[in-house]
């Protein structure tokens, strides 16, 4: 593909090999967000210096480590949440269940900084345990985080947060852990498309002690042991 303003073809007669410089920005964005799916949604709540709460969804979001526990999310543009974190470096990740998808989407609107998305979306503010921003009362799980770093690169802002507290509703707890079916998380696809959990499979992780000295290949590859 040649040219910095090339649009993606409608069909392919060969595999596609391109870089960001080969497409218009929006076209490479569509390619990227159509490829990395499904994505979890971080419904991030913050609070301003003057006490105005903000909550907005981000699908550039995931856990980043467990010793210690980290998560991160990316914002395209200096949105209110990122501005708030520069002054009050804390946030809450509210997990979006399918029954909250309309309120989540509504909170993504371009509200001015002085407006409270909790109020506009009809969401309940519940005090967090260890950070100042409120959590979404209707959400079934939350992670409270302290901002450790904000990476600014042109119009992209990546926030790295250390997880300091978790809250889980009893309604999604079963057999000593969170039941994914009960949590029913919304998953982001590309454009305005979202998805729900489908088939869940469990696959045993291989152990070198069992593989050492055996023929290489797929013969000993672990098979799906349980479908849900």
C-alpha cells in the first residue's frame, strides 16, 4: 500500500501489510480497533480539585501486572479525566456489565468540565475506600487506583495506576471467586459495536516437567478440558 492518505481496500487479493503512515489516521484506527477485540472497558471515575466528579469509558484499558498490582488506560486527547488526575492523582475503574451499557455510552459524551456525568447518566456516587473519586454504585466490581505515571505522547495520554483496593458485589460471587456469567461484562469491538460473553473454555497450562524429554509438536498439547 502506498501513500499517506490511502484508504483501505474493500476487498483483498493478498494479505495486508501496512504501517500507520500508509493510511489516514482514522483508517488505521479502524484497523487497529477491529483487530484487537474484544477489549475490556475501563469506566474511569475521577474528581476535580473543586470536587466535580467525572466518569467516562475507555476501551484502551487492561491490567498491567500483579507484583505489585497495576492497570493502565489510554486517552486520545486531554479529556477531563486525565486533567483531573494531574491535580488529584487517583481514579476508580468501574466494571461495565451489559445492563449498564446505555449509561456507560451516555457518559462518553463531550460534556464540559463543569458538568458531572454521574448526574447526567443517573448514576449513584458511592464513596471509595482508599481514594477520593467516587465509584459507580450500579457497577458490580471496582478497582481503586493511585496514579503512578502519565505518559504524554502528542495526542495520546497513557495513565499507569497502582491498584490499592477492590470492591466486588456479592451478586457476582460464586464458589470463592467472581463468576464471569454473573458479572456479564460488556466487551468493546470496533466502531459503536459491543459484545457479550459467549462460550467459555478452560485449557490446562503445560508444565515443563511433563514435557521434558518428549517429542516436540502438538501430540502433548493440552486440550480443552471443559466448556461452559
